[in-house]
C-alpha cells in the first residue's frame, strides 16, 4: 500500500456543498444575510459580543491593527508564526519587536513583562495561540491590568480551543482575536477570516474599515454615505459564509477527531526519541501536531519522510530572519529558545479524516528513520 499523507487538509462533505449551492441561488451572493448569520454564530460559539467576518485571516489582522494601533507604536510579537501576524503590525505603520518563545511554541509572556517594565512606550502584544494551544489567560489578564497593554490574540490555529472555562475568541483577556478559515485550518470558508471583540467602538470601526470606511447614519438621505476613514474591500461572500455556517456545525466533531489523533501520537511516542511539543491537552484545538526530533540533518529527515509519503511541515521559520525583515534591521535578536525549536520542530499529519492505519504508518515510518 502506497501512502500519500499531507500534514493537513480540509474536510468537505455533501452538506457543505448543498449549503453553498443554496446560497448561490439567493438574491444576494456577497456580504448579506448569511454573512450576518455566520458572524452571529461565531459570537455564540466563542462567547464574544461582536464578530466581523472578512475575506481572509490576514485581512482580519490588518483591520484589527488599523483599529488598535497608531503609527510608530511598538508591538511585542512572536517569531514563531505565519508572516501575516507581524506584517499586519507593519501595515499599520507600527513596529514589531520579536520576543522569544516558551517550550510550548507560544510567545514567552514573562519576557514580554520584562520588556514592558523596561520600555513604557510598548503599546501592544500580538500573541499567537500556536498549534491550537491558547496563550496563558491568567498572564494576559495580569499584563492588561498592570500595564494597560493592548492584547491581540491571533487564534488562526485555535477556533474551538479552551483554557479552563475560557474559549478561544471570547476575548476575555484581550482586546480582540482573529481567526483564519483557510482550508488548512480547523474549519474553512475557502478563504476567509473573522475578528471577534467585546468592544462596540472597535467593532464599529472595523466594520466600516471592511467596506472602504463608509458609513450611513439614520438622518442621511437613502443615497448618501460618508467616508470617514481610508478602508478596504475585505468583505466575505454569502456563499463562503454558508460554507462557514455548515463547517461550524461540524467543528466540534472535527475537534474531537483532532484530539483523538493527538492523544494517539502521545501514547505512541511515549519513551521514544520523538517528543511532542507539550503534554496532551484536551483544551488544545490541535490545528498542528508538532514534535521535536533531534536528527543530524533536518533536510534529510524531511525529504526521507516525504519520499515515503509522509507529508510534514515546519511551523515556523523565524520571521525576524526573513530577508524583508533583515532589510528593516531585524535578524540579530537573541532568541535562543526559538533557535533550538526551529532546529528540532516538525509538524506531523493531523486532520479529521486521517485514518488510523495512516497515522500508524506515520508513526512507524518516523520511528524507523530516527532509530537507524
Ligand atoms: C493562517 C494564518 C494567518 C493568516 O490567515 P490567512 O487566512 O491565510 O490570511 C495568520 N496567522 C496565523 C498564525 C496563521 O496560521
């Protein structure tokens, strides 16, 4: 039997296709009633007061940054994320400062606190709940109370995650949170994203920025609108929202499968050279299953796995070392945990339709290669 197992993929069923087909024949196919309903359901699911659905996760980060930051603001963020997190800070004319990570792959919030003590001009922290593992909520709460710092949670990996009774996207201890619905994430709308917040002012600002900064007030004539800010077209379509609604209904069953797969990896790697990034956590949304492996040549390991049909990935290359960031003067930060993480991390296949025999093949193949 020849395998060809990707590290992640979407789960689309007939109900999803039917939901999209139905939305396609409605009178409005772009941002209309389905988008509103999708936003309402995300509020219900996460427990946030407000939600704005947008065209992708990067657009969500961009709009949130325009609403939260001013030009020149200093923002602490993580090198261990997709480019969009720190790019969004730059889109808003602000300046990212990269902070080292903890062993679990999330930004080190204790180091963030040291930076806040040293530099009172730091305005915000952009943290990522990496792999589906939420940022430490107690620590976020403390930092907000003590330093009045703005917190954005990039929950692109984490819809459905929880920590004690706090759900990802509820913004209990942050100003806003973003999701991505790219096909590789825990649920999809093709391309898509969302921002959640409990601030009405932030909600209204982001809502207008999604649509060119245009607003209508009740006393205006029906054909009039006013542009108060320089906004964008980051709208989501109604047929994408219909897909999102259909996927959201199945999200908990997707998560259960992801958690079972994660648990099985944990059990299978016990006592071996393969070290899962953190102890099994039923609150993690397990968008990624990252292990640490020490192997003499990472590229060789990657290629050998790929040649045997085991798709792996590396999340992530340190952003501060990207050529663009180097051209801005980044790259020489001392981030020792990130460096050793980057050396050893590997993301293994995890998605709801991964079969048990496929997972066993992944485990067997990886153990064989590293024990040679
Ligand atoms: C996927 C992702 C994004 C960007 O989302 P898109 O929908 O692809 O624009 C941002 N941050 C993180 C951590 C992501 O994984």
